[in-house]
C-alpha cells in the first residue's frame, strides 16, 4: 500500500510540473514576437469557395488592422529596409493575394483604399485575361494604385514535382511576360500550393527575383530567408473576426517558438 501511495504522489507531482510547463509555454508564445506578418488571401466575393472571403468580412478585417495601427508596405519596401535603404513603419504589414482574381481589383482594392492600404497580387501568367481573372489593363491599373504585382508562376503547378527545366520555364516565363506587359519590374514570386525545393531557390536567384513567399505560417524578420517568406493564410472564416485574430495568434506563436529553439 505504501508503494502505491508513493506512486500516486509522483504522478501528482509530474502532473503539476506538466501543467506549470504548459502554462509557461502558453504565456511565452502569447507574448508579441518580433517580425512582420504577410497575409495570404485569394478571392474577395460572396462565393462558396473556401478560398473566398465575403466583402463584408474583408472590410471588417481591414478595419481591425487599421485600428490596431498596422501600415501596409510592399515586399520591395521590406527588402529595401533590410538593406538599410528605408525605415519601416512601427507595425508593417503586407497584404497579399494569390492567383490574380478579378475581384482583387474590383472588390478588394476599393475597400483597402478606404483604409489607406495597398497590397501585393501574385498572378498566374497563363490565367491572365481568363474569365474571373485580371487582364493586363486591370493589372496596370492596380499598379497605378500602388499595388505590387508579382508572379505565381506560368501555370500554377506544384514546382517540387517538376523537372529542373520545367521549374525554370514556370519561373522565368511568368516574370518575362509580366515585366514586358506591365509598368513595373516583377521582383517576387509565391510558390503554388507552397510547393518548392532547393532547385526553385537557385532558379529564382539566377532569374533576378529578390524573394518568394511560402504558405508556411509565421512572421518575418530581417534574418528570414528572402526566398522562404512566411505568410498567414486567411480562408473563409467560420468564426468571424475571432478566427482572424486567432490566425494572427498562431503565427505569433510559431514565431516565438522559432525564437526559443533557434
């Protein structure tokens, strides 16, 4: 009986240590981390797609960001700041859109302008001009509104599954056409479906891209690899603005854990 009582005491002690440890960890990851968030949107419309956020929800999120004191910047401004050529605002933020949907221009832009926000749109080269997607005139108009245009490859294929030459084609052609047919040079890319490998990084550097965005959650500091920038994915919310705030919290937690273990 004595042995059983000792075992129970040990179990209680271990449980208390575990609870205290979890409490400490939760408190640690909840504190603000160093780094800049990059939001990842797709569509802004009333559709049923899990990638579509309604205009009402989108505006609610933009209003929240404005009230929280965020100032939007471009990825190019982020790179300039890393090189000491620009001072970032106190709370910088990049708002990005993947795939190049038409509603990024017709719906998202007017809402963002109300809050003095700008964005970055990653365009799939061979989808330009298709129904529901931006055409080149739309893209140039976005640039006139201080939106940054970037590449999402030529055909939105998972790059890590392609041969070296196929990767090179997907990465190079999209930049070539965007540089040729729009008003500003393209310097950034987003990996379709977050799929990439070391060959992709090598090709990007050889093709004069300055950086690329992943789908990995977290924040970005001046030491983050420019070709593996992290983003916070914002799909259709099930729990309104609360879910939006929780996604920020999760990205902050990942950043804090990265600080702890690296």
